[in-house]
C-alpha cells in the first residue's frame, strides 16, 4: 500500500518539473518570445532623486539568456541599500517572477506579466 502511494507522490512532483525543464534545443530561452518580453530593461541606468544621482542599476542576461540579473548599487554615500534581483519567465506558471534581496536584509518575491510592450505588472 505504501509503495503505490510513494510512486504516485513522486510522479506528481516529477511531472511538473519535467514539463518545465524538457525544452528542445530549438526552443531555448534566447529564441522564445516570452523570455524576451522583459528585454526593454537591459542595460545600465543611473537613478536620480531630483538633481542628485543616488544609484546605479545594471540589468544583464545570464544563464543562456533565460534570466535577467539586476544589480543595484548606492552611490549617495549610504552604506546599505545595495541589492540583487533576478527576473525569470516560468513556462510552468505562465508568468514572470522576480526575486530581490539587499544588503540590509530587505527581500521580496512577486509574479507578473507583460501588459503591453515596455510595461510589466
């Protein structure tokens, strides 16, 4: 009785993982339009509060263009507030995910989708 239950449980866990990771070479993140929806954020950015530059942000593609890595660096002399974020599209969930963490212990996670070109929510 225990073995069929264990087998069913393992199948239930493995099936979604296999569905998400079984991608043919012709369907890589680089070639999938869903993974390109967030590319408008790529590059290096300066952040200002009024006339004063307070931060520098860099957004780069990593992991075979499947993930966008964000680095946020304080430039206004404050010792904390630097952070790292990861944006990734999930084929399994059909939405974008974002994970953020800072050097002062702040963190967040959320999911969203493209509303229109250049706008994510």
